């Protein structure tokens, strides 16, 4: 069954906004449009629940219940226990806190971690700084021509058994190749290491099935998955209880509070339940009432619908760009192996090209997108950066055709 794109777009007020008519949005990797259930929940919280939660009066009880609902439903969608899911102000902040916990855990030990040069800086820089504490940092490097992250190149880094953590992306925000997370996690675990997966660039294309992936930590950003500006971290119990508490001492015994040193944004946490509402709405529209399927099964079914649509819409763009000899298409040329985040290196600075596209109703971006390390490894001139054209499942084939026509006019 194909994704009903008209139904999907009706769930996003942006597509009915007069201010956005005639504009095709191709910078979704920087942040997606927000679905209506999230907006409705945020509105209700600020209007009816904006008090300190968990107190003994009704507004407070209702506010706390909505926060609990968000955690419980998102955790169930991904197949984890509710206390294995933490909220934070951003993925960068969550990773920073996590890295500090790892620093304390490994300080003084003859330990190593693995990082890649395919990552966004949020899942690279904080880990590399652990070298300041005497922790060895080993770099798993991409192919400088393709950007591919080869699992075979990881194996030698794990051989001596000193590696305690492997940090890598589900997919890069410029290379976009979907890495074999389950295979990599199995390799790391066999060598006695935990794994931290940056899912920021993949989760917009389908929330993870954590058991299938096998990751110990999975991080992503709600504002890129149709929600509010929150960072979401799934941390499995074994690893979470191994690391030292980063929160108030009296919260150390609660796993979901253990890596949240500051108070959460109550309204935005509560509004995250709207993302689960959205996934359930898509499932019900395509498959019938949701009650007979588990939250994880519903999530996986919607994930498959999203990816099938994205692959169908993406392939013509990849073919169009690959046929040009005036640009370098970064990452795989087959839609099935990558996310619809398409970076191209040009013979000129990318930002003015993005500005030229705006005159044709195309919203896109140019620059390095905090992916300085992978772009350097690929030999991209950072003074030019890349033009990034990114979309998600609500993007239509007609919008991609419009993009290709605009590219032909400005390049």
C-alpha cells in the first residue's frame, strides 16, 4: 500500500499556510515542519497546564500526566522501557552530558573509544575531547571518494579489547548512506564495547526499532521528527546504570533522570506525545484501527511506508544530479541505500546558489552543516561548502520535479 501523501500533508498546518504557499521545503535535515497533534498539545499545555507538574491540584496532575504519556508512548514505539528514554534541550546537550559520564567512567583506565569522521560534530567533538583525560580516541575513517563507512575497517580498531565505546551515525547529514547499525553494534558488543548511535539524520525517516538495531544509546532531535525542540536519548538499562549519575544526587536512582542535570521543558516534553499521535494516525489511515497492533508494530509499519515513498521520490533526483558534469553528488546514487538528504559540491560557493533557488520557490541551504570533518575527508572545499537538498516522507514527486527544474535554471 503506497503512502497517502494527501492525508499526510493534511496533518501539517505548514502546507495550508498562506505564508508558505508556492514554496517547496528542501532543508528538512535542519528541522522538519511540525505536525498538528504536536502543535495542539503544545497549545493546550501553555493554555491549560502551565503550572509546576505533579502537584496535588488538577492542572498540575494533568500536566504531569501528559509528560508521562509522551515518555511512555515514545518508548513503546521504539520497543524500550519507559525509563530508558530521556528528554533534554537538544541532542548536542544530551551527547555532552553523556560524554561527561563516560569521561568519569573511563578516567584512569587503559581504555579507548572509537569515533568516526562521518559524523556531525555533535557526535564527534565531545568524544574526541576525552583524549584530554588520557582516554585513547581511535578514528574509524570513511572512504575519501565515496564517504562509505566500512565495517571491515572497524574490526582492527577493536582487536585488542581496550575499546569500551563505539560512537557512529545511523547516517551522516551530508553523506546520507544508511549504515548497517545492527551489524556494527554486534561487532562492538562482541569486542566488549557499548555503542552510541547518532540517529539525528535518520530518525526523521522512521523511528528506530531498538531491539532490531541493538544500540546501547540512540540519540535524535524531536524538532527534526515533526515535534518540538527537544533532544531525545534512548539509553538501555545496562549501559545507563554502568555510567555515573549526572543529575541531582537524589535523582540518580531513576534512569530517565540520571542524564538530565537540568529541569526539563515541561510543555515541550508533553507535546512530544503528538509525534506518537501522528504515527498512530498514519497507521490507522492505512491499516485500520491501531488497537490490534503493538506500538512497535505500528511504528515499524509506518516506517516502511515512509521509506518506500522517500525512495520512490528520491531516485529521479539522484539520477538527475548524477547525469550532470558540473557538480559532485556525495553519497550513494541509489535511493534504497540512503536517506533523502542530498549534498552536492559545486564549482562555486553553495550559499549563493541556495539564495538563487529561493527566487524559484525552493527552500534549501548551503554551507558545512556542522559536518566539517566528513567534508574535509571527502576533499570538499569548505569555503564553498555544499548545497544540501533534504526532504522527508511528506515531500511530493511534484516538488522534486520543481526542484530539478530550478536547479537547471540556476546552475
